[in-house]
C-alpha cells in the first residue's frame, strides 16, 4: 500500500503547501516587527514581562521554564539608542537569564534538581526590574516624541484635551 498514492496524494498536495505557507508567514511576521528602536524596546520589554511571570512561578513547578531571551538574541547589537544605564541593565539581566537557562538545561540533561536548588531567583529580580523600568521610561519618552499625542491616542484621536 502506497502512502502517497491514490486519494491520499491529493490531500498531501493540499496540506504540505499550506503548512509551508503558515510557517513562512509566522517567520516573516516575527522578523518584520522589530525594525525601529521602539519595536526593539517593546520586544525586549515583552520578554522581560514574560520572564517576570516565570520567575514568580519558579520553584512551584515540577518542570521549570526557561527564561525568554529571543528578543535579546535578535537585538543585543542594536541597543545604541538606549542610554548607557538602561543598556547596561538590560545586558546584565539577559546575561543572568542566559546563565539561568543554562542551569535549567544542565538540570534537564542530568535529570536532577540539584542544579535548580542553586539558582537564586532573588538575584534576578533587581536587574529585571531595573531593565523593565528603564525600557518603560525610554518607551514613554520616545513614543511621545514620535508626534503630537503619539502613543496616547485612544479610539477617537483629536477628541481629548
């Protein structure tokens, strides 16, 4: 019996291109969204906010979750628009996050929780909060500079005071 013969062949000729199209559109959408400093800062802030939840749940999970570093991996060389203090805070936080992820990988590889007991999540919180505050301040200041009322308009621009 041929897997791709007969009626099954027509189904596969429809399914495979559809899967390829979906994967391609997801890949293109993700890459396209971080072209401006505002997009980069927002993306980093999204990862930090997600990481905040991961840190808060750490220790209560049977399978610990790695911290999100995708935005950092894509954009760490493009942070010249940030002030030095914020850039250093963000860099410091994501270096700690990468170390955290490495310890989780080691625990998974050796199937032991002893690596996890050595992780001090308290030392992650301060750099994470500094990074979050710096990025939020930068976004607040730079979204307003984009134009009159940019980033502050609701559904009905021009209607407010």
